[in-house]
C-alpha cells in the first residue's frame, strides 16, 4: 500500500473541496502549529504539515517558540488560539522540553480544535462512537485500508503495541461497528506470550511497537495484510546522513507472503499528515452551522 | 468467585475507612442518586445502592423525579448537584425516558463527580492511564479478580461483547500495564468468525454480550476463568415472580471445566455496587487536598 500516493489522493480531494468552499464564500480551513525549540525531526514533521496546508489551499500559521518558554506562556498562547475564531485546528509538535507538562498542554486545547485527537475527551468520544477527531496516525491507517478496499469485517486483526498514540486507538477503531472496522481485534504487547502463534492467526497485522525489523516472515500467515507503523532511525554508514529509517517489519523477509504491505518510509508516515489535513477540514466545516 | 462475599468485603473495608475519616474530622462521602419514573428494575438497583451507602456509613440523597420531567429541568438539577460541595458522586439511574438525551445527561455531570465513569472525559482518561473513575461493572470485575488473586499478566483474555458499559472498557483495562492487567486481550462481537476457536484459546473469558446461556462447555478450555456479565430476565413459570435471571454462561455445562467462574445472580452484579461505593469514596477523598 503506497502511503505517498494515497496521501496525495486525499490531499487532492481536500483541495477540490476547499476550492468549492471558497467559491461558496465559506471559511477557509486554518491550522495553527506550534514548534518549540530546534529538534531536527520536529522541524521536518512540522514543515511537511505546513507545506501540505499550502498545497491544499488551507491557511496555516506556524508559531516558533524558544526552548526556554515557560509552561504558563505556552498555555496562554494556546488559550489565545482557542479563542481565535479564525483558527480551526491547533497542534503542538511533540516532544516538548522537559519543564513543560505534555498532558497540561494537550488538555488546554479545546476538544473542538484538537485535530491531533490527543485530548482525553476526544479519546473518550472516539471510544463511545461520538463525533470527534480521530488521532492522526490510526486515522491515516483507516484511510489507507479504505483506499485499497481491504475487508476488515469479521477479520482477525492483531495489533502489536498498546501506545496511546497508535496501538490503543487503532485497536478500538478497528473493532467498532463501522467500516473500516468490525474486526476481531487482539492487542499484544511486551507481556504477551506466544506472540508468534497469535500473529500467525492474523488476517491483518498492525506493527506499532517501535522495534526495527521485529516482524519476521515466520510470524505472518500467507496472504495477510501488514501495516508497519514503526519509524526508527538506525545508524547506517552507507547513507550521507549517517542513518536510515527502519520500520517494525522486516520488509524483505515478510513482503512475499503479504496481499498488502506498507513500506517505511512512504507508508503510514505520509498518511498521518493526510489524516491531520482531514481533521483540519472537518474542524472548519463543523463551524458552518454555527 | 462469590460476588456477594467479595462485595461485602469491599464494603466492610470502606466502612472501616469511613470510620477513620469520621474520627479524623474529615468529610463523609456523599452519593446523590437520581431515579426517574417507576421502572421496577431501576427501583431495585437504586435501592440497593442507597442501602449500601447506609451500611458503609456514607451519606446518600435519593432524588425521585417524575417520568414527565423535562430534559432542561433534569440538567438544571444536575448543575445544582455539580455545584453542591457536599455531594461527592452523582449518578442517574439508566435507562431514561425517551424524551431525555442520555448523552446530554452524562456529559452534564462533572467528571470529578462522575462515579459511574460514563463521561467521555472519564473514558478518555481511563484509556490514557490518567487518574479517573473506572466504570462500575468492569471495575467490579477487576476487584473480583484481585480478591481471588487471579493472574492476568501474559494471559489471553477473550471479551465477548463491545458495549460502552462493559465489553469495551474491560478489554482496555485488562490490557493496561497494571494489575489486574497486562493480559493479551481479544475483543469479539457479532461479526466475529471462529468464535469457538478463539474462546478455546482463552485463559480468561469475559462474557458480556447479553444472550442467556450463550457460552457452552465446548467453547471453554480446561482450567479457564469465566466471568459472566449477563443478566437477562427469562420467563420461568416455576418462579413466583414469573421469571428467572440468566447469565450469558451456561453455568451447569461450563462450571466443571473452570478454575474460577462467577454465578448469576451473585457474581458480577453485587461487585458493580461495590465498585460504585469505591468510586464515591475516592471522589470524596480527592477533595481532602483542596
């Protein structure tokens, strides 16, 4: 499954829908993104988010803050963005400097602007099947499965990893009564015994544990669908940068057995951004009826 | 596993802890319960909750409202209870009359007084591992497993049913990194294929689908732990009342194979009330530091 291609397709569709909004005199979606400090990976992530906004025709505001900003100053900034009607979605690029509480930051953003879907209320609403923003990475996986018309109903999905950001939400979303969903879902983690046996039963495996090349061919049933959420920098002398990006799946070993598989990079990564754009669009459209 | 006995043990412990609070001049836990209309089952549930409060030494306020109360009147009543410092926990006995939105009622109760654990924010905080109130029935199941020192780490738990009230939350709670928890959890539901095979792999089965005597011996591995959450009224001419209460497990068929099993009635039911009392105590104790 080609995340770059599908991400582009999602963004193209959003671009059209945004042009329609403009022609109808409706509000243009507006994402406000906060970047603190000078982390290299964060710079890369945030700049591709901002770039996606401009490709689609969204407004975006990138707010750069110094590493030394106090927690209170950041929370005040968020309150200001909460109150700004023109801003539809707010995201704070993680991780944060150690002196700032991630949880406080997440809980300060209004659930109605929480396009990352990390607020406890957003998570609770997702669990209960109420309208809300799905967290971007698992939502990106759903968009990918949908694009390739992967059947999920009655299928056995094995999720490896139970993080708040990916493993836990995707396991809930795929067992809900909707499409993609209605799967029988097993959540595995570091305490799981017989992991190989369990994976071998899976029609769909979501690898989201953060261990490079963990999933091998002897854990995968012939014809399975494999989604690789891992993205770890591994030292690599052959690369100019000195490192290469590895997923949680040993792609070369596993790919022959799969009916569908996502590469790393170019799989789930770009879909995360597409999902964020979808959420921003929805946050804006939700205001139409106000 | 004897829910009556363990429920009593939990309540006895709470009674002691409440006496300690009183001797220290601290606030007495206070539960406010709202009952609307004259549903027979609701009357039974709410009166055993109120009775439990008085056994333990909690204050309780039972508010009876007529079936014809408007939604706004009910929400106003809830706001009043939210603002009343003396009230620690608020519960509204479900189901509600059709003209009142259950969701609005649930979301009006302050998360800090949401001892039923049904507010989206409570659910999200549970998922994310933040301090919160666990919904009463799954919390009661945890208390039961804890009392009988049932090992859950690395065990395979199969949950049948994905309701917001039981199946979904217990599946999340048992796969969290705590005790009881750290299990490998599979969520099954009406679209699950090969349910028998999946159940046969389970070390622990939680039956929460609401179909009387659904789980049979040929679905249960020798030595498994079976928790029966079902509680359905089935016509029974031999009973004076004209009905008997059936669980989701065919107890006679299954019990010989189990290392532990809960009966119905007298299993999970009484534990739900014990869990509610635990939550009310915690809601009160959380105010000590204010």
